């Protein structure tokens, strides 16, 4: 994802390791940042998930470990 991205509409996605989308929501990036609180209590079982932020052709992926 471009470091200089100042303003954009993006999709925040939580995906399990089988590729199933667990959560999807639209977020706004302002001044290169966004603030979003996810309440996934009771949704995620222990395991590894991917958190993806998608803007057009750009994608940022981070690993989320749930104990």
C-alpha cells in the first residue's frame, strides 16, 4: 500500500486461513490513517486470521492470532 495515500475509501476484511471472509466493512482513510474498532467477540475461534485493507489495486495484509 502506498505510504503517501492520504484520502481513500477502503475495505477492511478479516479472513480465515481457508479464505472464508469473517468480517467486511468499509473504512475511510484520512491523512494516511483510519480508525476502526472491531467487535468480533464470539465470532473468532482460536487460530490465525488475515486482516486485509483493500484500496483499488493496493492491498495491505497483517496476521491476527486469536488465542
